[in-house]
C-alpha cells in the first residue's frame, strides 16, 4: 500500500499558521503535522527523524515546510534542512515565513506585469522604494526586485535598522550579487522624486504613501500595497485594484491592491506545495522559486 502524503510543518512561532495548513491540505497533502516553537538548532534532528523513518521511495511522499516570522532565519533553516539530508534519504523543503516569500513574489510579479503592459518596460534599471521594507515581505520583495535588475532602497523609521536589513538582503539573501540601499521614512519625499516603483509593505492600517506624495512623484509608474486592512498603505488604493490609475498621479501611475496581489500569492504557494507532491527528487524552494511560479501564473492568465 502506498504511504500517505505527510508534510512536516516547522515554525519558530508559538502557533502554526492556519492559512498554511489549509493551503497544504488543499494542495493534496493528506497530513500536515505541526512543530511549534522550533529552535533553529533543532532542525537537523527533526529532519533526520523524518527521513530515516521511511524508505527512499516512501520519502517521495514526505516533505518539510518552514514557516516562522523572520526571512533570514527561514533561509538559514532551509539550508540547515538541506544539509541534514543523507542521500538517498532526502525530502523536499519549502520555506515561506509568514507567507512573506509568496506574497513578495506575487507583488513583484504583478508590478512587473503593469510595467510591461502600461509602460512597455521592465524592472531593469528602475528605482524602487520599499516603504516599511524592514519586515519579511519588504525584505523578500527587495531582493527579488534587485535580482531582476532594479535599484532598490529599503525605507524604515530608523536608519541603522534599515541599513542593517539592506546589508543582510544584499550579502546573505542576495549572496553578495546585489546591492540594496537604505533610507529614512522622514526622507521619502526626496526619494520619491526619482522613484519609479513603490512597494508598501509596512504594518497593517498605516498609510505609507499619501495623496500629496503621489501627486509630487514625477516619474512614479506603479505602486503596490500588501495591506488589506483599512486604511490602505497607499492613499486612494482599494484592495481589489489591479492596475487602476492612482488618483492624483501626474505621471500616470497605476496601483495594485493587496487582494489582487493575494490571488497571485495564493497561486504561487499552492503550486509550490503541489510541486513537492509531484517531484520524484528532492527540491528546495524559497522566494526565488515563488517568483518564478508567480510569473508563470501571470503569463498563463495573459494568453
């Protein structure tokens, strides 16, 4: 009899995300087993407990999901899990802390689509401001955009923190192949003078881009917000807006709301969970793979 599909779900938080559990079961995993308050030092033991309890064939129906709250920590745990495999005893692993990787991927892919369809251009060479960008979504989106050729600046209320996050994104998440800069929220009006794209990735219920700032941004093309809780992170933007012109923009900028991004995020997470189910060899997934899948989904809907 075939072994059941088991997804071992690790999180450093005190609760596993119900959203992630629903996604896993809807994707076809029969059992989603939670492991909460996991310390990074425990990953190796948990992984090896999982891989040595089944034959290599049975392990094709076994995988690990890494949640948690922190971007770098999730990537570190993914690398630790990968290094804990003992071939041929190996399983697939997918990291998506707080859904940040798939959300970020959905946002950047949606922005890329609007740049292409509305402005006949790409992310290459564009100036991106990640407002409230020190959190997990802002970090992942900044790295994805920088890897796609954009000039990215992470904006925070404290310059030291924003600079530290920018350095981590550049050197560790981007493997030293990209350079992300930092800036103060108090100075964002100045940065908006040359910004092409805005990612609003701050805390829920905080307006990061006001109507006045939108009107004063001379080359703004696309502004995207991941916050579905009113008020919007971008003035005048509805959560369902998908490429709608931003009110008051003198440059013809368009906006993308949180629920429009959420649809792409949902598809990316679902498809990566299914990819682990269907793969006949171990795969290790994170924000780069989420972006690839988000792009594929958008391209398929545009045909």
